[in-house]
C-alpha cells in the first residue's frame, strides 16, 4: 500500500496492489471507502505493470465508483491486482 499527499494538501492518493501481480489467491469482492474526503478518481486493475508492460484495467462494468467508495459489481471476475484512488480533502475556510 502506498499513500501520497499533494503539495497543497488538497488531494491524496492511495494504491493497494500485489507487487508480484497475479496470484493463486484472489478476491471475490472488494470495497474501498474514503472518510472525510470526496472520491475524485478510482481505477481497478487485473494486472500490474511488469517487464515493460502497462497496468491492465478491469472492464468498467466490473466495478462502480461513488462519491466516497469504489467496489465490485456483479460482473466482477475476481481478477483484482491493484486498486488506485484519489480523494479531495474537505477544507474549512474561516
């Protein structure tokens, strides 16, 4: 897992992945939720970049992105290797 924060502290990113890519262990479901932030971007991948290849995204119908969550749908084929989300923090102005 890796977590990052933008220079102005308004955006943060979180990536959860399997360093070796595919495994004989697999997820039958998944859900990531942001608390206190709004989901700006999310993507799920069936294969992570390896040996010069790019990440391979899941098909759009396999997962759904809401205001603060990303999760599998009924069409998910249990091939998750990486999940990336970017959230916008809520800022209170005085």
